[in-house]
C-alpha cells in the first residue's frame, strides 16, 4: 500500500509505500520539470521532509511527463538574478541553496535511486548526480549544459561526478555542451545502468534495498559518503565503529534469523 504524503501543486509530489520505499516525483511536466524558483523551493522543502521521514528506507526520484528535468528555467530565473544572494553564502551546511538541490540526496540517510528518461540537462543532470544509483533510458538526452549560457556547473556537479566520470571526458562534455544518450551516459559513468523502463527497474530495486537491515543500509551510506575524503586509517576506523554498533543488535540478529529461516525480515526502523 502506498500513501500520498505531500505535494506542491504542479511542482513535486511525495508518496511512501508500506515497504519503506518513498517516491518523489517532479510534476512540472508541462515545462519538462524545469527548475523555476517555486520548483526549487518545493524540492528543498521535500528534502527537508525526507531527512526525518519516519519509515523511509529508500527513495526513488523521477520526473513525470516527457523528461526527468530540463535544468534551469531561464525565462523565470533571469528575473530573480537582481535579488540573488551571494552564491558564496552557505545556506545549507556546506552548500548554497542551488547546491543543496543536488547534494541533499547524497545527504539523506537512506539510498536514493534516480530514474531518468527523456531530457536530463544542466541542473537536472546535477540533481541526478546526487543520487546513490542512476538508472537511465537508452534514448534519454543528457548534457552538461551550463557553458551554453556562459556559466559553469555550480550545483555540486564537480564534487558529485568526481570518481564517476573520467576527468578528460567530463572536461570535453562541459566545454562543448554536447548532448549524449542514456547508453553513452552509462558507459561514461553518469549512470549506473541503462534500462528501457528506468522507473519500472528503480521501484523493485528500491524495495529490495528497503527489505535489508535499515541500520546497516544507513551505516553503509555513511561509509560511502565519508570514504572519498578520508585517509586509509580513517576509513578503517569508521568501518570498525559502524560494524561494532551493528553486531548483535536487534535488527542484525533478525537479519540473520530471517536468512536462516528463508523468510522476510521483521526489521524495525531507526528512531
């Protein structure tokens, strides 16, 4: 059973299944889910709700209509440039509000899966980069679009693509704004896999993840997030600390019992 939890009319909609799978849909379909100020506010509000949503174990992020997200809606953003606060102002921890649009998915305590179809351009590509896993349609059209408008990617893309996309390839795509397919995106590292129906693959994958020990899943995400900027000694210690907390815990013991008894686990969500 799925419950509709919240929506910002014409911008985003959030639902949560009884299996712990959340689904956040970009619903500005008539504009290819382009990011206008109201859409940005709605996505940031959704991220805040999700950060402490009881029962959430995995999140799927998708776009309705003919595309995932066409990037910034320049027709509406241009009018707000005069009142734009300095981008160096940190509004969300280590990020400004635009960077938070992409980084908030990496900051969520649970895994996020982006299901990408149609267009995924500029800011949309950076939002997708914040997910843990990205499933893309073969005929999707993607681009690092910003230099077309005389600016640079500034929603965390340089940090999020680091280690995923070979640097010289990323430079070429950034400098030229060349559009590439979902098939190429998977080959280059922008996507995890290429599937004809991304959402149809993402939802059962999320359900599979949601059925695992939620304490261990969250611990694994913390380790993944910390590892790129940590020394070997720090990574090894972090592994030990996380594992010590898991061993012998109620959920860990139930995970073992359920595997031995070949049944679904009766796992409890973190408080």
